[in-house]
C-alpha cells in the first residue's frame, strides 16, 4: 500500500501475482555495501515507533541461494550508508549458504556475523529485535521456535525506516532468483511480554 516506498524500483522484478498471496522480488545485481548504492527494489516503510524496543519479523518462502551474494532478508535503514541488514545469502568466502548480519555506519561496514546453513530452507522466518540499543538476530523454520544467530550492538541510530530486500551483489553475474515474502510485521516489544521476558533472561546470562 501507499505506506511503502521502493528504493531504486525496478518493477519488472517485482510481482504480487507471480506467487499467490506473496510479494515476489527477483534478485538482480546491485549493492549497498560501502560505496555502492545501486541495489534495486528495497521495500521500506516508516518505523511506526520513534524510539524504544521493537520486534520485526518476515517469512521468506522457497528461497535457495546458490550463487555468489544472492540474498534476501530484513533491513533497518536510515540511508544508504547507515543501516543493518540480516538475511539468508550465498557467500563463497564463508562456506556458501549463510545467515549474515551486516551493519554499516557512515559508509563503513563493521564486523559481520555469519552462521553457515547446511541444507535447503523451504520456509524461513527472520527476526530482528531491538533491545536497549542492542540488536538480536534470530531465525526459525516454523515461525514458533527461534534460534539466536547473534546479539550485537550496532552503531546505527534508531532506524527511521525498516523493510525487506532481495538482491544479488554489485557487479555480479549470478542469475536472478525469486524471493517470496508472505509476512512482514513490526510491533513494540512491550506488546510481546512473553518474548520480552525471554530476552531479558538471555541478556542477563
């Protein structure tokens, strides 16, 4: 709907009918890493809350990256040089299919967190939780049981926008593949008290 904006839109690679009931983004070359700013079809919405803790979740269906830097996931975004993204991607330098966290401030990328994925993921839920200036990145295969990939402090201001993306890397000859999104949700963490209690215990540990 009109609440969404699309950064560098290429409508030829976006569909609401290709997979019924889902937003399908076909990956294509383009990057936001360091000096690159040509990634296509980054879907962004104003962050509903202006401060505080939140939990953001998406579900990606049938995405199976097999070529360098094919990726799909979530992003917290202030501008092209200040963001943190979390997604499933193919990274040949880190063993292939990975769950990867990439934070960038003022055009400088910071330490990445990478977790190898060893098999096909038919359904993947990705979650970013902002908790007292730290970010918790977690994934699930059933939408109920989440495993934390990493907890880290990202030197990114409270994001003015959040959203989803699917792309290949910059200057990349990897083929385009479809990423199908059928869920996007962001809510204040306080509206999920059971999750907030679990996080508090994890952070205290």
